[in-house]
C-alpha cells in the first residue's frame, strides 16, 4: 500500500516582461513569503543588469569578498606563525637535552 504524504505547491515563478528574466523561488513553505522573496530577488537582478558594478548588490558583494579575503589571509598568517613557533621550539628542545646529558656526564 503506498504511503500518502501531504504536499503543498508553494513555489513562485515570476517573469519580468520587458527583459524576459524569469525567477523561480521555493525558499519557504509559505507562498506569500516566497512571493516577497521573489520580488526582492527580481528587483536586485534588474538593478544589477541596469547599473552593473554600481548596483547595491555588486557593492555589497564586493565588500563581502574583500572581507573574506582578508580573513583568509589573517588565518594563513596565524597558522604560519604557529608552525614557525612549533619548529623553533622543536629545534631548541634537543639542545637543552644535550646540555643536561653533558652535565650528568661530569657527575659520573
């Protein structure tokens, strides 16, 4: 016997008549929320088509990209410093052990 599932059709498809730009949104289970999201996305896409790099979406995306790049550089710098510190400590440890062994030889 097949299992019956509750299904809702909440996807929204919007088309901008002048440009022919089509968007399909199914972000939530609510049709009204999907319409709101679709309108916002359509407006952003149209602004980006019209203004190009001067659009708000492009400016925000550029600043996010720069911020992420900076964070990646900072992370790499941090781990490089940790590796250098680890290798420096590793080089110092054998010297201390050898000097301790030299001191013990003198006592024998």
